[in-house]
C-alpha cells in the first residue's frame, strides 16, 4: 500500500544532482532524440518501494509510463516487472540511475521491515513494529514511506512529537520521583503517552508503578522481558516495547515473551534490493 508520494521538489533535486547539465554521454554520441523504452524489474524477491517516485521522475523528464507502476508495498517475485517508461534516450538516461537507486534503497528498507514484522507475528499476531528515527539524516520522508508501506509505523517522527524519557533526561531530574516527573509531563502534554526507556527490571517496575504508559526495554533479553511481564501488577499494566538490537532473527522471541511493540532500526541498514534495468531502442518505422 502506497502511503504517499514524495513531492516533485524532492524528486527534482535528486534528478538535478545526478545530471546538473544533462547527460554528457548521450549528448556527445548524438543519441538524445532517439526513442526508447526502459524496463525496471525485481532481480530477486522483494517488497518494492519507490516505484511511484520512479514513474513521477520519468514524467518530470517527459517520459511516458506504458502502464501504471506496481504499487509500493507489493511483494514481488524475482523477475517481476515494476515499471516501464518510454521516451527520448536523453531523458531515459537522465532518469535511469536515480530512479533505480531510489527504488533499490527503499525496497531494501521495506523488505527488511516486512521480514521483521512477519517474524514477530509468528510469535504474536497482535504485535506492532515501529522503526526509529536512525535513518540517514535528510532521508526521513523517503525512509518513512518504506516503513509504512511494509506494514510498520514510525517510532518517532521527531523530538517534537513524542514524550520519550531516556536515562539522559533523568540525569537532570535530581531527586525528583518518577511519579512527580510523569505528573509534570502529563500536565504540560496531557494528550501524549509517556514512554520511559529502562534497562533493568527494577527500573521498569518503578516507572510502571509511577504511571508510565509504555516501558521501552533497552537491550533486555526476551527472557528478561517475560520476567517483567510476569512481575507487573495488574494495576500497572504498562505496555512493553522491546528495543535495542531487534531484528528478524529475534523478533519472534520478543513477541512470544510478551512485547506488544518492537522498536527497530535494522531496516535502515538492510542491503538494498537489486532492481534490474533494461533499455531498448525503438527504431523509427
């Protein structure tokens, strides 16, 4: 499912960055006005993302999509066609690598996200996966699209959006009690959930008793998470989020242990998924 289209200004900046003065090779060879077709295919199995942006980049350079692209979020088998563009050779070459690379990186994030989510839901069909803001700076809108179209959601879109209390915040609180800190935050931001990152069972229970809505368990094992779940009083049923090193290899274990939310940065470091590109000349009849 495609959640949104990246804006033309963003796509135009990508195209301009790669060809600020056009394609020198096509110009030197004198082939720019010849007609052709460009076909994008999945080289291996993947969840595709960025296909709409690739199609739009083509349109920005006067290329025509032979058929609508395969939607972002679609699981594709190796060899499946994603998009087919036609037009002048100069425009085809200007769009080629930028569109291909964008799809490869975003499909890598989307595919990894889908793999982690599928593993987690083998442990608990109701578990949610959220992805952090540890994407490469300047790529937020693109990275979030990949996460969303794969079935996860952003953990935090920005510091301005959520109340997430780290130990680094608590270092400045002096002797203030957890309950007092939470009461103060609720007074200032009454509509926001209070999330507290903890690294031990003792911290988790203390902040749960103080009224935290979500306990973000940093680098704790599934076994430690299960113990915390067992020890939480029924009157302090804070939701448990597993964070720190969550990936496709351990997501199922965390979900089985009782995590209701998995927090992961792993998709941003996934290998890009290869997109094969073929350019075909269309000789005049």
